[in-house]
C-alpha cells in the first residue's frame, strides 16, 4: 500500500492486524507508527494494551508472544516494534543467505511468517524495519506481502523535495516562494525528518497562512540568503566574478559550515543541468522544467547561464570538478586549504 492510502484508512479507523513498514526513508515509517501509537487507543486503554518494544532487546519469539496476547477491556491491543531490522530471526536473510537456504531445504517456515499467515485479529502489530527492505521473492516476503500491509518507504529524490515542501506547507495552510524552497532543499537535503522539523520551527515564528521567504529562512534557520551554494551557482551562471568571489571568500572563512566536498557536489549537479539544457531540442519552459527537475521559476536562470557556457567549456568544467573533488579529499592536495582550492576551482570555471 501507499503512504496516503494507509493514512486514509487509519483516519477512518480501519485497522489491519500487521503493518510491515520498511525502507530507506524513516520519515514516512515514523508518521504511520506515531499515528497508530497516538490515535488507535485512548489514554485509559494504552496502559494495559499498548507496548513499544525495541529490536535490539528482543527476538522474533518475543514479538509473537506479545502479539498473541488478548487485549484487556479494549477491542484492540497495539504492539509497536521499533528498530525491527535488528531482530536477526524475524524474516531471515535474502534468498541467497544461509538461513533462507536452510529454510528452503527443510521446507519449514520462520515463526514470524507463520504468525503473519494467521495473525491475532485483536492485535495491531506494527513492525518498523528501517533502512532495509525484505525481498518479496523470499518465502517470508511473499507471506508478508499477501497477508499484511507491506509499505516500502523509498528515499525521495533531490528534485522531488521542493514539491514535498510545498505540499507539506499547503497541508498546514502556508506557502513558500520557489527560491526559498530551493534554498531549503539545497541545505537540508533529502532528510525529510530534518526538513519537516525546520519547517515546523519556521511556522511557529510566522503568522498563520504566511508565505515563507528567503528572509524568513535566514532569520529563523540561520542559512544566509546571500552567501550560500545556491547564490554561488547563480553568480557563476551569470559570470558575476565579484559576487562569486565574495561568496567563496565567505565559504573559506567558514569551512566547517561550507565543506568543499559539498560545494563541489552542488556545482556538479548544477553544471549537469546546464549540459542537459544545451542538448534539449524542446526548450519550452514546461519541458525544460520537467527535464531538469526544477521549478519553472528557475528556467530563465538556466537559459541565461547556458549562453555563457558552451558544451566545450562544460566538458572542461567537469574535468576541473573531478580534479578538485579529489584534491578536497587529499589527493595531490599539497598544503592548500579548502578555501584556496575552492578559489582556484571557481577561477578556472569563470575564465
């Protein structure tokens, strides 16, 4: 099932006996398990009928034993297993692993697999299997997929984060400017828990139904609206040498907050988009936004920047980026500081 489908069912008080929540993105797993923990039982029921267990402290037998208990003076009991990926005997290994091979040879089932096929109807068992996934081709995977709610929380791609931010804020009746959304994405990355926490802090300090601006971000989160990678890309794209040098001088004086390896990575992504733009046959705003994975608001920036960097120059820039990425990691670096390396790199890009 998809995240929205699961949440819709829960809000309509439709509960399933087993939820197996797995995957690389912990945010959605936490959202589902927290909702169940906070909303299925009332406070008087929780004392006797709700348990939160941790995978590092228990076995599969403990999980099944807890799940098979009957609720006390309640229609349901809720068992939430956090860090379930640490329970070694819960779902076995991949089909190439030793345990899976032995199980196939002996034609036996793992205890959890047997439970999933015939779960206790009065129990709501929530398995939080973070940062890993199980293969649906295994015997246990097939059983869970067929008999439980199996949710794969996939990592969100960088170019999808701005839309996620917009939707998150829309649900709370706030909006955000495209530039502010891009700045948040650049500095907070794809960690949705971190992004949502920062957005929540922003909203606390703003009037209801506000539009979040770059100035709000600088004031409340501490990201400079003038000295950041996003502004560096813009300055380089426009070949504004003075502005670009001011930014890299700021980075050089704040190396811990602006590590060179992250700056080089961001510049690589920026020039990749410029290269894609150069070879697009359809350069309409809608198509460019779609192909580059950017908000239409920024298409004009790429159009202007592309005029300053030919395909031949871009090829040389990618060579510089590879060279200085290695230097930032200590390869043939000599005694140069990160700030000095960054100044050399930007000089070569601009000239």
